[in-house]
């Protein structure tokens, strides 16, 4: 099994690239999705979060109210630290578990592990990725796409892009760069170029 890291700033096009990779036959593990799964009702992380923050962070259907949690942790660093201390290890363990299972059931698979902060958090060593692929766009284009297709306000999009690690840091850690400054067919070609360079699929 091959494990390749995929990362990029918000609005760079990671989700779009993941969809293309899945169509090419790769297995994609998306850390954001895993992060939502580990806090589903019944999971250990869910139990600890509700125990700590109380029922004010539980929605009507019993699921966590992400907006309510966000309000609490954005106003209080200690609360954010607590939340991260519960969720980050849970996400890491869930990813390692899934990789272990895939290595048994799909030894021939090419797995792309999509982690927003792969470079920043040293995740590449932890998960044993053989290469890091960075999806790259100029920050202004990320802002424009977040506004146009995700309905964010310009201020919100700018703040979120600015809050991320500098583009240059990510690019320095990249073994391969997928340039997503063109249209969607150009992006498909970029993905295929990088797959060929990796000798994958
Ligand atoms: P990320 O997952 O990195 O935050 P997305 O894949 O969600 O980024 O892309 C951000 C937005 O930009 C999405 O709405 C997506 O549909 C759009 N998008 C991505 N790549 C392109 C492109 N090459 N051309 C036009 N829109 C794009």
C-alpha cells in the first residue's frame, strides 16, 4: 500500500482534488471528515465534550452543535485547548486505524491522506506518507472561490485564508505541487501529471 499526503490551504481545492483522485481509483481519507465522525453521538470524544461543555452544545437531534462549540472556544483559549486535546488524538487514532485496516484489506491501494495541517503538525512522519502533495492557489484566488462558490463573505474568507500557515511554508514541504489556478479541466490535467510523476494509478 502506498500512502501519499495531500494538503493545501482553505479554498485551495483539496476537496475538488480528492474527488478527482477517487475517480482515478485512489482511496481518499479526509481528515476533516474523520474529525466529524469521531464526535458523532456514542463516540468517546462526543461523551467527553458533552461532559465538559454541557448540554448547551448538543443539538436537537443529539448531535454536537458545532456553531455553539465554536462560539465557546473562539472566546476562550483554554476551552479551545481542551477541545483540541480531545479531538486531535481521536482523529489521529482513527486515521491510523483506517490505514491499518486498508493495509490488510487493500494492500495494492494508493491512499491519499488529506490533512489540512499535514505539514504544520508533522503528520507526514506520523502517518508514514512517502510524499507530500500540495494543492496550491494564490491566496487572492482562494478568497475569490470561497466567496463565489461557498457563499462566505469576503471578510470571512480573507480572515480564514490569512489565519493559515504561509503559502511559502507549505510549498517548501511539498514533493509535488498541484497548481489549481486554472479551470477544472486544467486541474484534472495537473492531478494526472502528479499521479504520473508519483508512478501511481
Ligand atoms: P478546499 O477543500 O481546499 O477548501 P475546495 O475543493 O472546496 O477547497 O475548493 C474551494 C471552492 O472552489 C469550491 O467551491 C470549489 O468548487 C471551487 N473550485 C475548486 N477548484 C476550482 C477551479 N479550478 N475552478 C473553479 N472553481 C474551483
